[in-house]
C-alpha cells in the first residue's frame, strides 16, 4: 500500500480502540501538525503559485479534520488532552535533509510530509477495517481517502520542483528508512504509536 515496506499488524487497532479518548486526542494533534507543516511549506516557498494554492487547501482541510476529531471528542464527553509528542514523526524529522541547498531541503520536506501522509493513511485503513465502533470506522475510511490525496500532492510537487534531487531514488530511501523505523511501533494507542 502506497509503497510502504511493512503493513501494520491489525491487532494495533484493538489497542487503539481500548482507549478512544487517547487515540482521538493524539489524532487531533496529528491533524494540527499536518496543517502547521503545510503552512511552513508556504512560508519558505512562496514563489510557487500552484504550490501555495495547494498547500493552502491542505492546511484548511487538515484543520477541518482537526475540527471533526474535536467534535467527536466533545460528543462523546471526552476532553482534548494536551499536545502529544509524536516519537515516530520526530524520528522521520531527523532523517529529513536540512543541509545542502535550499531546493534540497524543500524537496526533502515534501517527501517527509508524503511519508507521514502515507503511513497515516495506512493506519486509518487499519482502524476503519478493524474497529467495532461503526461511526469511527466510517470516519476513518473517509480520512483515509483524504490523506491518500495529500500523499499524492506532496510527491507530485517534489517531482515538479526538484532541481537536482533524484526524487524516485530519494523516495526509495525514505520508504526503506520508514520500513525499519515502523518495526518499533504498533503497540500504543496513538496514530503512529
Ligand atoms: Fe488530515
Ligand atoms: Fe493529510
């Protein structure tokens, strides 16, 4: 699925379902971080009109997702907890190239975003197919489709705007790195846990 090297063990969905308040809180913050990342891409690359247009749409969509998750939290009488640290994303962040040229860093930030979208999409699929809560199963199915669209958008812009990075080759390196990294996860009730 989306080139991912290792698929999530469906038993992770049972762990997630055992603590809905926690997974929903963590999920809400994932959406906020995705919106923030799209805004950061706009901030550093404002000269590309189509990119700015697309990142604006993504930032709005991610905050709509945040609102949807927050609405579910409220409906169910839960409380949105404090922002959660995302160890998985922090490890991906370390892998992202920050030196080299401005274009190198730009392209790798797009691939960093595509990587998170791909895994989030896969995790939403696992949730939608395995949890017993029908409202949430349907909700995660819709989000899975949306995040797959974001994944495609980030990769498309990486290929369009690269100056010297071989995007196909670098994307393979991302998939290999992530395939190793994800082996340490799948045990906690967080989106990437
Ligand atoms: Fe989202
Ligand atoms: Fe997304």
